[in-house]
């Protein structure tokens, strides 16, 4: 009868008691870079599709398939490569899944149309799915007991670093922010929602607050210090109201008078009347006109005509911030002259949305808005159009800005100190400077709307974050 011998137990004490060495750090870096690449490839597709949509004219179905295919394929890849790695060894299979991932990524870069991209994203997802279990297990197997948790956490932390350029919308940014902050990872988000501003999270989009800040600085340089605002009663209007209050405080200006209206002509009319103090400005003159007419004489009628032509006192402000577009803006443009808000005495200010013809901002001739200098974007437009035969969408500016910041800080790390360097960074639309509280300062020019809607620059963008007017 054959003798049954117990299977010799392996002695892993040497690995368990090992202290962190150069080999461990090398494994951590290699595994971590796999996680970094996985996260980048999974999340960057949202930005890419925003750029490709106007070029390929994709629909919602195609966009949904592109953005979900890699996630579904990664689940399949994790099951496949996880099992195969148990059978043939993790070191051997690690190179195979990396090759699959690389092949899918390179293929995506050369995809001729949306359906090729969907298929190649599936191959990419299989490789990503294989990397997730294998990278984590390799690190946990080689690390000692005392440092295993730290080493594995650092590998997963490299995945979070892949999200630095990932969040696209306000909702995505809100979801990513707490996870990134817990991992001490900076987030450069492609939204302009000021609600997402917080330490460690920088929305790169040009916020209403940044536009208002630049406009307040510009009108103050013109000697205008009494600023009022007539804004829609909606989230955008409230954001602009908060921004104006903050900007006035920073510039040591009197507290601005801010009123908001409902989306109706009646509300707009009454709000403009009240804000302009029309009753008190016009009332005494109207009383004198009525008294002159009541005389019933030729002299009285002449006096009434002279009084009717008399200019009334100016409104109690010398700059007025508006925040509407479209039909509501057209109604405001009709109401302002009626209540003697003279554009020659009162600077009308508004959002950068007025640069668009559809905003109907051209109806308020002489109004100012703050926006990037189009000349700064020339190089991007030329290179992008030459490659894709279409102008770059606005989101491309933010993607290139984020990539430029990441490239500049490569090797230095993405610490708060490095990201908030006083001199800022050179972006597509001019300089931008990240602030410790999460705000992003930008060099914006000021434009004046002329007749026909054409805009002319009246104040150039400051040359640097430390220049006057910045």
C-alpha cells in the first residue's frame, strides 16, 4: 500500500518579514503605473467623445456604447486573466495583459470611425480588466506583513492619480472629489461649476465669478465705483450675485445693489423701475409738468414742454451687471432706456455668453463682457483644424490646459505647492493660476459690443497673475 505523505508546506516567512527594499518600490511603481493607465484609459473617454462628437456626428447610442464598452469588457478581462494567472503564474500573464491593453489603446488612437473605436475599446477593456487583479495581487504577494497595507494602498493610490484629468461634468467632479481628497490626489475638472470649488479640486472652466471679478476691476479703473446688478432669479443669477458681492468687497467698493426678477416682462419692467429709482428721479419733474399744464396758459404749456425735454438725474449707480440672454435680454434692452438708464453714463456689464450671436447680446450696444483673448487660441485652432478638418470645441481648451499642467509638473509631483505656484501656467487661452482654495484665476480681456454685435477689445488680458488688473 502506497504511503501517503503530507504535501510540504511552503515557508513564506522570509517574504512576510521582509522590509521595504528597492525591489518592493520597483514592483509598487510598475503595478501602480498599471493602475494609473487603467484609470486614465477608462475615464478620459468622456473628454475624448466631447471632442469627437462634432467631427463624427455621433448619436447618444454610439456615445453610450463607447463609454460603457471598456467597463463591461474589463469585467470579462478580470475573470479571464484572473483565472489564467492562477494556472500559469501571475508574472508570466502580467506581460500578456499589458500587451492586450497596449494594443487596444494604440488601436483606439487610429480608429477611423465610431464603430472601430467601440470594438477597440472592448480589447482595451479586456486588458484593463486583466491588470486590476494581477497588479494588486503581485504587490500583496511580494510585500512584507508590516508594509503590505501601505504598499497595496500606494498601488491603488496610483489609480486615483489617473483621475486628475478625468472628471468632466459637475456631477462627475462631485463624485470624484471626496475619493481624491481622501487619497490626497489633486483634481483638475473640466467644469465651470463654482459649487465644485474646494481645496484640492480646481474647476478649469471659466466661472461666472472670474468674469465678474475681471469686469469689476475694469470698471473701477474707469472710475466707476457704484455697481448694481439686475439678474435672473435662477442658479446662474445667484452665482453672479455672489460673485459681484465678493468682488466688490475685495476691491473695497461700496456694497452693490442687487435685485432679481422672474422670467416675465412684467417682473423685468417693475424690477428695472425700482432699481433705477425712477419714481423719485422722474416724479418731481412730472409734478412740475402737471402744475404747468394746469395753468391753462400758453406760457404754462411752453413750460411743460421745456420740462418734458429736461434730463432727469442719473440712476443711483454708474455700472449695471446683467446676466440674461435671449428673449429676456431683449426685453431688458427695451426697458432700460425707458427708465433713463443711459448707456453713456452707466456701463452695462454681462457674461461671456454675450459673445455668441444666439445670446442677443448685440442688442445692448456698448456693453462689456470678459472673455479670453481669441488670439491666444490661434495656435490650437490651426493645429486642430489641420488634423481634424474642424475647429476645436470649447472643451478642448480645458483638456489641453490640464494636460499642459500635468506635463509641466511631471517629475515634481502634483502637490498643492506645485499646483498653486504664483506664476501660474501657460494655457491655451492665456495664463491660468490655481489658488489654494480651489479657485482658478485666468487672464481675461474685456470686450465692448458694437453695432451689429461685433465686439472690440477695450482692455487686454493682464500679462501675468501678478500684473495690474489680474
